């Protein structure tokens, strides 16, 4: 029985983890906040890194270090009902309900926007059929995920992206951080950057991808629990280092792009303009390849993770390959709703599951030292869910969020809960609930 991985194996697992995380959203959101944060770019970027890099890595490490093999296993500390509910909700949201379809629609829009003959509903259908055929082919070959993503797709993606990053270093578009920040980034820059990191979906994805990483390390021969946690941490640090460098580079690239763009644009437009600025007509081809690789490898990882999780959670009622087919087909159908509709429908659920994911990660890490205390998990996660529901209501369509009763609830929250405006209304209640849960557990339950 092996107790450690070699350096090259740690690099390979780190590359796999990076490849699973880094999709198209990870490319465009740092560019947007970099361009719009102006003089506050450093604080905003640090906040973004805390939620978009640190939390996802902690999610994977927490799962392994707490002697769990998956999100379902990790969530059982709060009870089996919560485990089934939250695991299903999270996987469907970051899987076929939102994140997987988004990979196809984002790629399609970047490649074909402006192409009048193919930029239509029929074009999206044809493209998504091809895209998900590739996703299904590679995800079914579960044993080849390390090779497919870790050895080939991620290095090629990094090489292509580095062309743009290096260009901005040696031939900058202009000074960074000289323009005034937009109102959103004018105050609470660190906190706003942190909430912006939610858009990557990577904290919940870290909980979802843990099953792939732990399985891959086991396949390399490491099965000892302590060694598993250590090797997961070492591989996670490889991913953290790479993601931090690239996110920072993209953020400052976005900041510099303010010198060549008259108006604030979305990340896809910023990236397109930067590619054209440096590479002319070849820029669009390079950008198309970068986005295609970023989205394809993430979609493969998500289909694989969802299929493996549901096979485990539902006790082999269907095979892994069958789940791959189901999730690919459902993602194909939802992708054809269009990117804007997907985002509109999924945002409320995302705002609900993110705080719960963060608290589950933090409590699981603390449990390494205090043990898994069911009551502490339950009260911490229950209170967090109750206050996260406010963010759910706030982001629902107008026919819900503007209803008289909902308006009264949200007005009360806005006037009485610290951090509500920036999406942190759940933080203080979660901390208090955790402390109270510990005290009650120590006095009445443990004894």
C-alpha cells in the first residue's frame, strides 16, 4: 500500500483538478471585475481569489481530510435527509440544471456570435449536439479522465491562454487601476470581490469534484486515510497556485482593457477585443479554441462527477454509463433554452446553495479537530439555509420578489441584517448558530 504520490503524480492530479474547475465562466468573470473595479482592483481581486480559489480547494481537502469520499458522505454528518436533499440540489444545479448547459451555450456564443447564417436556434441545436456527443464520449471513459483532462486538455488550454497573458505583460494595453471604479466596486471592495467569486460556481463544484479527485488518488495506489488527506492537500496547492496566477493575470488584463474599450463590456466581449487587439483576425480563432477547451473539459468533469455521485447515492439502481447518457441528454435540452434564460432560472438556487456550501466546508474542516457533531452540523446548516433563503427570494423573478409579502420580508432584512446588501446576511447568524450548537452539544449531548 502506497502512502504518498510522486511529485509528477501530484502535478498530474493538480492539473486534473485545475482542468475540472476552469471553465468559460472562470475566464470571463475576472476580466469583468478587473475592468470595472478601477483603483480598487487589488482588493477586489483578493476577495475574488478567496472565494473562487481558496474555497474550492478547501472543499476538496475537507472532504478527504474528514474521512469522506464524496459530498453525500460528507453531508451525512448532518443526517441522511439533509445529505439526500443537499447533494441532489447541488449536483443538479452545477450539473444538468445550469453549469453543464452553460458550458455549451457560452462556447457557442463566443464562437458564432456575428455569424448570421449559424447564430440562431438551429445553429445552437447542431452545435450542442456535437458538443454533448464529445462530452458523453469522454465522460463514459471514466478511467481516462486523468489522461484526457490532466495530461492533454489542461496543458493545451494553459499554453493557448498564456499567449494572451504574456502579450499583456510585454505589450500592455495601458496602465491598470487608473480609472474610477463603477458604483458596485466603489465601497466594500474586498467583500464585493468575494461575492463575485460565487459566479464561478467553484465552491459547490469543489464539493462535487472531490469524488473524482479522491477516486483518482486511490487509483494511483494511495488508500491510507491520513495519506489521502495529505496528498489531496498537496495536489490542491498545485491547483491553487495555478488558478491564483491566472485569475490575477486575467483581472489585471481586464483592468488594462479599459484603455482600449470605451464602455464596460461583458467578459466574453472583453476577451474577444483583447484577442483581436493582439492577434488581429487570428485572435477569434485562438479565443474560440481556448473557450472550447475550457468548457469541454469542465463539462466532461461535471457529467462524470454527477454520474458517479448518483450511482453511489442511489445504490447502483442505474449504471454510471446510463447516468452519463441521461445527464448529457438533459443538458442538451436545457442548453437549447439559451444562456440568458438558463442564468435567470438558476441564479436564485445558486444564491441559496452557496452559503450552505461554505458553511459545510468550514464546519467539516473544524470537525477534523472536534469530531463530527451532528447537532452542530444541523443547527449551523439549518440557520444558514434560513437566511440564505432571503438571497434566494431577492434574486427570483419579479412576480415573486416584488410580491407584497416578499417585499416586506426583504425590506425588514435590509434594515436589520448586517451585510444583507452585499449578500452576507447569513454570515453572522451562521457564526452564532455554530457557537450555540457547540455549547449545547458540549453540555447536553456529549455528556
